[in-house]
C-alpha cells in the first residue's frame, strides 16, 4: 500500500507530468499560430505522450492502494522568441523532469519500496530518450541557424527527427 513519502512524491510527479503536457500543448499552439505546422503536430503528439505518462502514474498510485491527486495547473508560457528558444525551453524542461524522476527513485530506495523503484525504471529510460530527442533537435536547429529555407525544411521534417532519434536510442 502506498502511503507517506512515496505517495506524496508520486503525486508530485503526476503534477509534473500534467504540467509537461500543458507546456507542450501551449508550445504547439504557439507554433501553429506562427505557421509552423510540422512543429505544432510534433508538439501536440508530445503533449499527448506526457498526458499518458501522467495517467500511468495515476493508475499506479490507485492500483497500489494509494490516492492519486489530480492537480490544479497554472497557465504555461504562451509565446517564444524563436523556434530555437522554444526547443531550448523544452530541453531545459526535460532536464528538470529527469532530475525529478531521479529524486523519486532515490526516495524509493531510501524507503525500500522496490516495487515502485521497479515501476519507475520505465520513466528513467523514457527520460533518457526525451533528453536525447531534445538535444538532437537543438543540434539540428544550431546547424540551420537563421536560414529560412533550413527552418522550413526542419518544420516539414520534424517527425523524421523523432523517428531517427528514437531508433538511435533503442
């Protein structure tokens, strides 16, 4: 049964995953209104993925006899200076999420909750992929610089960056 520190930490992670979904949804909306349809679709999918991460945690907490809390969220940022700024924000956010997952794993080890520790290993692996994907995107944007043609091609091909990055990490 989940109680105390573990339940509290998992509920905090539920909030982080929900916030991630909202952040990426806001990013997608910004990209769409800036004429970056490919980037918007990529971010809409990413938002859905983060929501699934949250749901997985909610169900785990409830299945283990705990009580998952659905958090109130604050409004995420609604604008970005550039596509590079948006993806740097995304990378920084993923690095923060990785740190939070690592803290959660540490709590599980301290509390000797090896079942939850085992459950969280999926999140540890997922964060490695998320950070690698964000770094791959930043590398591409760095190569492109301010070249409008390059940005056009990037926006058109961002889904293939996702496929390439995920296949490199398997």
